[in-house]
C-alpha cells in the first residue's frame, strides 16, 4: 500500500513538473513563435516528457488498488 502511494506521489510530482514546463513555454507564443515551432520545441525538451510519464505512473498506481477495500 505504501509503495502505491509513493508511486502515485512520484507520478504526481512528475506531472506537475511537466505541466508547469509546458505552460511556461507558452510564453514563446506571444514572442512570434508559431504553434508548429512551439510543438517542435517542446518535443525536444526532456522536462516536457514528464507530464505524460507522470500521468502514466499515476494511472498504473491507481489501477493496482484492490477494489475490496472497505
């Protein structure tokens, strides 16, 4: 049980890091960067991959919770 909570918190932290990074890079759009250039840029940044990785880890940790807990 503790391992599942720990893995959920790790996934949550990674998702927060990735989401904040993606939102922070939105500041490039008013500077004249197109959406295509923006998507190409964030696809090369490792911290932006933390969002889907964190969501995946959270989903796996939530899926492994037994349903017979009272």
